[in-house]
């Protein structure tokens, strides 16, 4: 590794102090660094290495176009392997990553996913029906219940009491991982070590989930060839073949399922909580959503054929994902010398397209801290300009599913109930595990119900 002097400037404080400052308040830390050092700067996070934050679109374009042999993302996520598994697309690189991605991506896109809109609508409507009236509650918890239920049904084909039991175990496990300093603890006491300590609640739940998943896989594997095809992602994975024509091993399917369950569940629910925080502050946006949904559906529940007509709803979702960062940056570890935006970097450096800072670039986004969905109706943004799901060969495999689910849930809720924020509601950014979430879970109050609920 070349000396730090060859890297862009950055904070000079000890690496441990930088990690402690970054971990609970990542967005604020990154903004302060950008203000002092400009759009390209280096931070040192103890136990993780040197990270060069890139906020210029040209640099991000170069990184996203980089050769996967030269730039590794999975290696930078290796600490997640004890949770999602060693065969997860999150922790693999090069040919192994491409092979896993080729298996996992098709079931999460296209007509198969759109055929599940009715499940999403039903889960949302049943959740809305249980909401209290004239009483404040955090909508993030409801969004978490909806997204988890949809993933269990759509991905695993698990419903009813079995879904409730597995969902409860996943919810309990994730609750333990949402502590603000979970990122620090991952280096102070790595997962591989903690997993061996008997009685720790997080790993107890993880082991229970593993047992349930493997039992479910064995049952479903036995059905192949003697039962009609099921319409869920697991069925596609069980029937898939690898490059050599062999069935995908259960261990690989388990890691794919854990990736979708853990990476797709919390991120989407937190993103939806932010969407409602933005929308409910703007009565004009609420009215525009409601009017578009009424035009598209004629008052009927949202269906697959309505999705293409919900252009403003789509713009609202995309603008919230721009303004309210969920994951502050993505990373590529240089394995060879690499040039980005005209600057050469040595091996061993994390090059980080900084989602949070790019989305606040006033040259790309005039009045960047203003919530204005119309931006996405006025022009198209490149993959190096709008990147909440990462980019290139590491683009989130569940992006299409997450965007569709967010559109369906937002449109269904706004068309079904009148929501307001309680008096004095204040929301700030807080760290929950690897995500940035609203501090109050976006507290809301139901003031009236429509016929759709």
C-alpha cells in the first residue's frame, strides 16, 4: 500500500476517533468533511482501512465502469459473511459473484415480480385496517411488517402461522443489529468470534432462522417434480441450474434467501418511513399522489396494469431516496492500480462512490435539500448521478422489487387514509445498524379512512 500522502487529504484525527464520529452520524460526518476538503477526500476508519470518498460524477462513472478484477466490492463486505453466508452476492467477487448474480437476478425482475402486486396491496390494506385513529404511532414499524410479510410470501412462499413465526424470529434478530455502534462492534468483536459465544440473543435467533430455512428448503426440494410449480422466488431458485447444468446447492440458495431477507426487508421499510416523513410535510404532494392514483385505478385497488401510470408516485419515491440517504456510500477495494477522475490510486484503497454527497450536489440537483419530485419528471438521471442502489455489476439485485413495493405501499396508503404528523413531531437522522433511519420512526396520526382501507 502506498503511503497515505498519495491519497486525497482528509481528517487527521486518529482512525478510531474517525470511526466513532462516523458510526452514529455518518451523513453529518461526511458533509463536514466535504465542506472542509472538497468532493474527494480520504477517511480512515479503524479496523476497516482507508476510504476515499468520491462525490464527483466523473469519478463515480469511472469506478462503476471499472473491471471487477481490479475493483472488489465483496471483499469490503466480508464482515457480513457470518450473517448472510459465504455465498451471498454481497461478499463474492469476480466470476463467483457474476455466477450468483445470474441465478438471483431473474426471479426478482420482470413479469414474475409484477404478478405479486396483489399480495403487496393486501398486506398493506390489512396493516392499515389495524391502525388506531387519533393516536400517534411510528409508521416505520408498520412498514417493516409489510415488507417482511411480502418478502416471506413472495420470496419464500411462506404464509400464515409459519410466516408469522419465521417473521418474528427475523424481526428479533434484526432488532439486535440496529444499535448505532453495531458497525464499531463488528470490528471490536467480529461476528466470527461472537457467533461462538453461547446465549447471545442475536446469534441464537440467527441459528433458529438457519434451521427453519434449511427445513423449508428440504420440504420444497422434495416437491420439485411431483407438485405444480409455485409462484415464488424460491421455486425459481430450486429449479435453476448453474453454469455446469447442475441444480443450485441448498447452501447457496440459503445464502441468497438470507441476503434478500436481511438486505431487502429493513432497507425498504426505512426508505418508506422517510418517504412518509417527506410527503406528509407537503399537502400538495399528498393531493397529487391521491389524484394520480384515482385517475390510474378509477377507485379500484392498485393492480399490475396501473403501475406504469403512477409516474408521479414513482418520482416521489425516487426523490425521497435521493434526499434521505439510507446507505451513505458503496465501496470498491482496489486490487490493482486504478485511475478515477484522472487520479491514480494504489492497490488496497477503498474507492467509495458517496451516495449521500452526490445526491446533495447543487450542480446536479438545484436546491438539493428541497424535496421536489418533479425533478424526476423533467429529466432522466444517469447511474452515476442517482445511485441509492449502488451501480454497475453491484447494482442491488432487489432494486426493481423494492421500487415496485414502495410505489404500491405509498399509493395504497395515501389513497386509503388521511395521515398527519402529530403536533411537535421532529425527525432527525440516526444510525440503525448499517442504515440511516428517522429517529422517531416517522410518527403519524390517522384522521380519516377511505373505502380502500
